[in-house]
C-alpha cells in the first residue's frame, strides 16, 4: 500500500512510501529536498523492514536542525506502523 507523509522541519515537501503486507518497504519517493541524498536514502530503504529503517534512520540530524529527511522517513514509517496496527485491530474487532 502507498502512504503519503508530509515531513516537518526539512526541505522535502512530501514522502511517498510503498509498503507490503509484511511491513517491507517496496519503494520511497521524496518530493523536494537534496536530490542525491533523498535518492540515496530511498534506494537504501528498498527491501528493508519498517523496524530496520526506524532503528537506522531515527534521530539523524541535518546540520543544526533537530531532524533530517532520513529522520522524517523514520517518523513516517512509525506513523505507517500505527496505521497498520489500527487497521489490523479494527479488522479483528469486526470479525
């Protein structure tokens, strides 16, 4: 499923993330930001689990900023996990 996330405190304006049913990232696309860096992060994210990426990217800073595009990707992935959890709990309740 493809999710869209609006990052805060960074140059990129949107992150699009495709995650499969096993919480493995299929693709990542950044709108805006430093092109080479965001393409590199996106390429390295493919095929990794949400947990792996949150652990590796969470807390990375960009200069004096308290966040970065990789950190915002980690934040987006945490939000996706919460949404998946909510959906699975809701599905279990309706059965």
